[in-house]
C-alpha cells in the first residue's frame, strides 16, 4: 500500500531532522530551478535545520529559470550561491563540442554535462558533509533505486533525497497548498527543466522527463549528477 501524502511530508521532515539536524551536519541544498527544489527549501525550513543553497550556472539556462531563482530567493529569504566552470574550461568545451556535437555523439553530450555541471558541482559540495537533492523515484527509470539517504560515491559525502517517495501529484499539491511560486516554464509545457539546448516542452501524455535529452534512449537520460555506481 502506498504512503499517504501527509505521511510522505512527515517522513521527509523527520528525515531532515534526524539525519541532518540531530547530527549537526553541514549540508547544502541543490537548486535546479524546479518545483522539487523549492519544496526542499520549504521542508528544510520546516525541519529547522541549518543549510546553504547552491545552483549550477551552466551558461545555457533559460531566462525564465534565472528569473525564478530570484523569485525563490525572495520568497524563502535565502541566498542561492552560483557555481560554474571556469571561462577557460567553457571555452575548451565549446571548441571540442561545437554547436551540434551534443546531438550527434552521446559522449560529447556527456562531456558537456561534465564540464557545465559536474565540475562546478564538485566546487559547490566542497567542505560539506552532505547535500540535499530533489530527485524522486517517480521521475524516471534511472532513479528507481533512490533512497531518502544514501552515500554519494562520486563525491564521497552523504546525499539526502527528501522527496524520494513523492509522486507528480504530491509535488503539485505541495506547491499549491503552500503558495510557492512556480517557474513560468511549467505553464509553457516544460515539466522537467534543464539547459535550454537539451530541454523541450512535452506533449500531452508524455512522461515528465520526455523533454530532457529527447533524442537519447531513456536509460541514458542523466547528466551524471545523480548516477549510482554499479556494484
């Protein structure tokens, strides 16, 4: 039997209190310009834990995403710190990948994600015991084994996923009931938001992540931030 909406919220808040607050861990929360991240900020504040917030400036973000970031900062009274690869790293990447390389070669697409996301993520996580992510089991087959807390073997620290058991409906309900601002992109058909070249609006009946790297097979649709190492 699936958990009720109220139980999922209580589970998320309790996890943050017991796994983060009680142990006085230094954590930072990932903001990727989506509703899940706004909900995590809300839950972390309700849990009464200390946390920072960061975002990855890939230099390929939607204008709506940048505007939403400022709106969320004002709504919750938080500062969202931006991290990016260096100008030299971005220039070398663009010379290697070109304008259309990400569409022609999956390895070039992953290299683009590595430089624009993984490199700055390593900077953002430096000095922390753990980070808080908005990923959910319901999002895709690549996230089916998501747990409330896990060890991030890629960055050697704890990773907390308070929304692991939230459904799409749970996310929409929480945003609505708590009057949290939503990205303008959702009203335009975008249900999973990333960089502009790799994200499109979805059609009715499509999976919510169908608009991410839509030219690739579902099992490849990750940028590398949330991949689990094979045992």
